[in-house]
């Protein structure tokens, strides 16, 4: 859709042809979402362009009310989903941009399971995700946040569920509260799935193992 009033305003302030072309592109396509271009490194420049376009639009008050409203109601709220997409693919550049420049809330909860960015990092759990987790914690991510759903999952419990001993141990070293990971299901799952190294990490799990005397090979892990 074409916006002649907005076009005329921006044409007055265009300093380069690239700026004008960028304006034409976004006004014509009306593509304000950040999340579709947050996942992969090759799309990060596009992510930044979309953000800066709306930032300029809102700060300068030079856009039509329709475009301004799109930026307010589409682009700004989409930051949280964009951050989770960037974390999923371990796109550190996009993560840093969304947090440091776009000021995305590092404790926002999104999706069906109300996941925080730190929970997303724990779910995927590679070394790159661990580095992103450290960055998020340094930027104020609540390491002991829970999603409030049945099971009350935290980043630590997710790492345990994913059988990622390295990520779980790292979260504990950064101050994760192991008592928040206590769920009967977590202990039973660790036993049933032979995730023996997790048993000492789950408060109360060693007691269950000792009472049942099962699995016997896990008894030596418990103090």
C-alpha cells in the first residue's frame, strides 16, 4: 500500500538514495515484524533495518499514524518472540542487538509454555547457548524464574529434563536454586531414563533412591 503523505515527508529528509530506497521498501511491503528475520545470521542486517526504521518513525513523528501504529502494535511487541528465535539458533549478534539496542525484556515469557529467554537457551543447551545464557544473566535475566505452569519449570529443570548435565551444572554455578527443580516427576524421570548423574542435583531424589534402593548403581552417587 502506498502512503503519499509519508512518502513526501521522508523524501524531504532523505540524505541518501539508500535511505529513500529503504523507506520505499518498508512502506510498500509493510513488513514490520522482527521475529521472521531474527533466527539466522544472514538475516540480522534486515532485523536491524526494520528496528531502526520503526525507531526513527516513532522518535521523529514523521510517519503517518497508520505506520506509527504498526510500529507500536507490531514491531515493539514482537521483540520478545524475535529474541527467542535468535536464541533458538544461537544467533548471538541478533541477541545482543535485541537486548542492548532494542531493549527487549530479558525476562519476558512467550509461547504456549511461557518460556523466558533463559529457558529457551537451556532447552537447546549447546556451548553457544550456554554463552548466550551467561550474557542474558549479565543483562538481568532471572536465573530462578519459573513459568507458573504445572511442573513449574525453571531453566535448571529444563536442562535436567533435556539430559544436559553440563548446562545444569553451569546454571548451578551461576546461582540457580536447585530446590526449584524439585518435582517428583523429575526424580522419577531421571531414574527411569537412567540419567543417574542428575539424581544428586534434584533435591529429595537421593532420599527416594535410598528408600527404594533403586537404581542400585545410583546409590554410590548419593551422599
